C-alpha cells in the first residue's frame, strides 16, 4: 500500500496541535430510517463480555498483537481506532490522518489486528476493543 507524503506548514500559535490534529471538518449524516428493534430482541452477548483499550505509536500498515488472557480463538472481537494527543483516556480526536482497522483475528490469549495509519509521521493510536469471550 502506497502512502503520499504531505508537506506540513506551521500554523500560528493559537491552539496546541498534536499529531494530525488540524481544524475539524465534520459533516452530518442522515438517519437510515430504521425502525426501533422490538423489545423482546436480545443483544446476544454473554455475561462475560468486556471492553478495554490498547495503545500504540506509529504509522503505516502494520499487524499489532494485543494480549488478554480472557480472549480465546472463538471470541468475537470488535475493534475501533482513534488518535489521541497526550492522554489516551481523555484526549482522543479525529485529525487529518486516515486510520482504519482492516482485519481482526482472535487467538487463545489475545488477538492480532491489521491497521493502517495513513500519515507521514508516527501518531499516538488507541484501539478500543469489545470482546465477547464465550461466543462459539
């Protein structure tokens, strides 16, 4: 996968910039018009379902191994990705870097994730994870 280099210019010292934290450009989405699910529909998640997060610093297309003894090869593992500045618990944002989770593969004791951080320099990355460990 090829990435394009981008020349960054300095901006006036108004706000602290971190990573690809450039001015936000947010567009609204339209609701799909789905009807609410009937109340008798269950989430189908086990009582052992949990969430956690992992951090990494880097860029490019990489495979990351994340270890957690509660995960098995039969677990359902859902991963999302975001950028953070100084504190992964408080300072997450959507900057100019496009970041994506491409593949997730659980194994006994953890999971491997292929991600792409499409930016010319290393960024602070947080992977949020939702795990249903007892799904078969």
